[in-house]
C-alpha cells in the first residue's frame, strides 16, 4: 500500500497520560499536515511540515500538543497530559504538487 | 481569513434521485476549491477540485461541481444517487495549490433511501 499510513488506528488512554501518533506519508511527498476532527465537524488544521521544517504551528491547540518530522519522512504528533476534550480523530495528510492525500486517521478516546 | 459554510447538516435523498450539496466560501482572492468524501471510519477521499479555467469540473464517481464567483459558491451535484454514495461530504478552500493548509466546512451527511 503506497497511501498515507497512520498508527495506531485507535488509542484509548486515561486522562493525564501522554499519547503519540505516527504518520507515514506517501514517500515522494514533501509536505505533511495534521488535522483534528471531532464528531460532526470538519477537519481542523493543526500544523504542517515541508520536509523537516515545521512551517506553521500556531494552530496547535495548546502547548500540550507537539509535532515532529525529524528526517523529513514520517511525523509524530504527541499530546501530553491528555484531557477528555482531546478525544477526537487525528488525521494526517500529505501532498506533493497536487492534491492532499489523507490517511485513515487515529482515533483517540480519553477516559 | 477564509471560511467555508455548508448550510445543510444532513440530507436524505432517494436512490436514483438527483443531488446537490451546497458550499459557500469566504475568501479575498480566487480560491482553490475541493470536495472530499468520508465514509464511516475512513479517511477523506478527493472527489474533485477547482483551480482555474472551466467553472464546471468533473470528478470521480459521477460527481461534478460548479464554481460561481458571483455567489461565492461551489456546489456539488450528481444526477443519480446510488446507495453507496451515503457518506459525509466536505467542501474545502485553499490559497493557491501550494503549501497552505485547506480550510474545511463542517460537512453534510448524505443518507440514501430505497
């Protein structure tokens, strides 16, 4: 499969724990985006990278959220000290010169 | 800042009937416009996009959309709906085809009845 891959697909955690999601983009795509989607809403932009450079991070929801793309390939999104309000679907997308391709998302449930 | 409005939260149509999903955008420049579809538990799939040129664009699965600058609209249409079209549909707007992230509407859920 050469699409965007996200792992894990579903994470259940207790409030206060840290979680990390991984995204493997399409290999030749240099741009990678993270979105959050809550029930009944459209995807909400969080941050994006061009190669290893994080070009926009002001939309990250709080300082508990951080993202990296250390070698310009895969990316991780970490949420520290999770809260119940963090429960959502976290979507990754990648882009070369054309359209945005989305992964199937990582669903987070915070108990 | 750009924004996207999808006025209809939920639409129900009969199989074989025609469909139109509405999308209005607010943007200061000529936007790049997209329609995505999302089935339950799945990621978003691109149906079609408008960058420039012909204002009527054709997409996959028999969908089309028309860009109307005067109305700031980009409505999605399909002449005959199939049961497999039941899904969530999202309109999105972007600044040129480059790096900047897309802004999505809240989506319209389509139900198809026999």
